[in-house]
C-alpha cells in the first residue's frame, strides 16, 4: 500500500521566519512554471558527474558549491535551476523510514543528510534550501501540517500541530511552493519506495492547500488564507486529481452526505482518464459495480451507490490513455443514511468518451421484463447480446441507438456490443447482471 511521506518529527521549529515581512506575491501566470512539471528528471541531473557526487560523503559544503556551479552552467533560467535542485534532492536522498517509524530521528542538518543519504522531511527541506542559497535563489523552509501517514477523511486529520516541512522559492519576484520529500517516493508498508515525480514542484497554491497547511497563513500563497477548520473540510485531493479534471460540480467535501446514491459532474482534462471506486471505511473492502463514470454532453458524470447505511471512502484514480494501471489521486468520505440496491453495469476497457449509456443505467436487470436499451455511440451498429442472440439497436439521425427488448428467463448476463459492420465482430462495451 502506498503511503504519502508527510508525517515526520520537526527538529528546528524555533526562530524567526526569514520572510516575516514578505508579502508572498504569486505570479500572474503559472504557464512557465508548469512547463517544468514533467514527471521526468532533468537529463543533466540523470547524468550527474560522478566526480561531484563522490563529494557528498566527503565534503558536503564543496559538494553543494560544485553542484550549484554545475546547475548554473547548464541552466537558462531560475525555473530550470530550481527544477534541477529539486531533482538532485528527490533523486539522491531516500526517506528515513526506520527512524521515522521508531520516533528516533537523527540530525537533519544538510551536511549529515548528504553524508548519509537518508532524511525525513526536515532534512529534505534543509538540503534543498542549502542548494537554493548557493544558487542565489531566495528560499524558505515552511513548517505545517501534511495529510499522509495515518490520516484519512474519517480520522487523524487535524492541523493542530506541525508534522511536516517543505519549501518556498522566489523566482522573478514571485513565490512558488516545492516539496521534495513527497516527490522522492512513498512508504510501501514500512519501507520507502523511491518514485520520482514533479507533483509538488511549482504546484498552484489553490491545489497545494488540499494537502499542506502551513503554520503561517501567509505561506499558503492564496489571497484569502484558509482557516484550520476550512482546511479540515477539504477532500483529500492530490496534484494529479487537479491535473486530470476540473469544474467539479457540486464541490465535494472531505465527508459528504448521501441517501444511498451520490452523483457529480466534471470536465476531464486532455490526456487523462479517471475512475472512482467505493470502499467500506471500516474494513477497506471494495464494492464492485458501485461506481459508473461516462461522458454526458460536454461533461463527465460519476454515479456512486452505497449498499448499506454507514461510512464509505471513495478513492479517485488517474491514468494516461493506453496505460493498463491506474494510480491514486485522492479520496473523500461519504456518510450514507440509507442503503441502495443500485448497481451499475460493468464497463469494458474499450468503453470510452464516444459512448454514453442513456438507459438502463442501473442493474440488476429482471428476467422477463422489457427494457428500452438506449445509447449514444459513434459506431455504425450496436446490439443487445445474450447467449447467442443479437438484438439490433436502431440508429436515428442524431446518432442515438435504441431498441425495446425483453430479457428471457434463464439469461444471467446481457451485453451491449458495437461494430462498424452489420455482420462483423461486435465489441462489448458494457455488461449487465440479470436476476
């Protein structure tokens, strides 16, 4: 199980905030910064000179100076310099899972971290700041609350005390947020698993706030800083959630009320696919056929059902088109006051945005009953298929297929298939259970 690296003892909380008089102005546009959120390490850092890397354990100060010089010589602007500094830290330091889990954290001074190669969040932040100092780029360490190990929509989600550290950097007069710890990997059970990303590099503050709550409100970098109470009501959304979709309606809370079912719409961003799954909050059991997402008009809509009254966790997943495996990008809670017998059809892998099921959208279907099977699809032919029987749907001038068909007794499943030729191979798009 992946666990975000957010909880860690903070060893250097005392002192005055470096930018206590800073207005923390953000940029007019994030277009340039987002150009560097590639999820790919910089090629110069991947080919980091061994002669410099060998200095880490011998002479930390000289290592920093030579690393900064190497970054400067290969960079054209400060965004690129920060990207490379971020990559150096995320790629060369491993999270000190053993120390974190034991509660006995050693020195997090940058020199000690570079020598040993292990750190908790404070150490990551210290090394990153030291590199920024050498690059002559203004940088601060931020302390606050991070949502991660041991937190969920239903427990341990209070920003009452600090448990995490990250950074602020100033580029061309504007401030940006960076978290090298989270971009280095995650805990898999009790072990650290390296997994580089740029999720928390230059992430917009309005998205960063969903997982990071700084002790100093101005360091949220948003015009109207959230209170601790407002933060605690936000759903657990990670950066890929916001990369994947926008325009969520209605806005979801950390815990949402439902009476058996819940639905919401959103706009899917280009180059992403998303899905949602329903889990029992107490035992973590996944409920099959309790979620259905499809494109309806210009937006996408997700339908959720809950088989009994109680608490549920809805997990959000993203992937690129063509990828076989989805990754988590957030979760939220649902407290359902009623049970729902509704289930949704099984969507096959080729169910895409060109297909919209109008009816029936819920199952199980009843044997012996007639149904108006209706869908929108850009293929030439569609059919209701059970056993070896094909019932053709008729296509109207608006591209809507429909047919009224009765389900014979004894049929257990019904599939809708599509084809570009009448007598060709029909590809299944969804399947219904029949009771």
